[in-house]
C-alpha cells in the first residue's frame, strides 16, 4: 500500500483541518501526510512537496497528541507487513508472467511441429 493510500486511511472526512490551507515560504501548498516511523506512527503532518529540494524545509505537525504505546508498537509492524505482502504479490506476479511466456512458447512450438 502506498503512503498516499495509508495517508488517506488516517484522514477523517469531517476533520476541519483537511480544509486548512498551509503554504511553505515559497508559496507551495503543503501536503498533509502521515508519519509511519517507529517514533511517530500515525501522526499527521504537513510538509512541502519539495522538502529537501530547493532548500525548502517547511514542515509542521498536525497532531500534537501522544499516541498510545500499543499503537506506537503495532502500527509500524502493520505497515511493514503490508509492504512485505505487496512485495510478495509483486514477486508472484512476475512468476506468473514468466510461466505464461513459457506456456505461450510451448504452444507456438507445438503448432509448428
């Protein structure tokens, strides 16, 4: 699951902060994201889409409240598990594609015999 999809899961449609316009010093609209780091899992923040580019370091926490220890422990593990499963799906898809090519080659060979 991409970070964008994970970010969307953490958004509440009724959250008035979603309509808040926050801009960096260059005037770029900051994107609300969700941290999935071990130290700040599930905590939302705004950052410039060009963070670290063009020397823009605009960053602002959205959530100031502390996350409970259980969630702080579990959320990064769940995010890592999702990444592992997505990687496994990708590897399996490659295997399926390779096997399909082999089947197609055998079918062509059989037709010409």
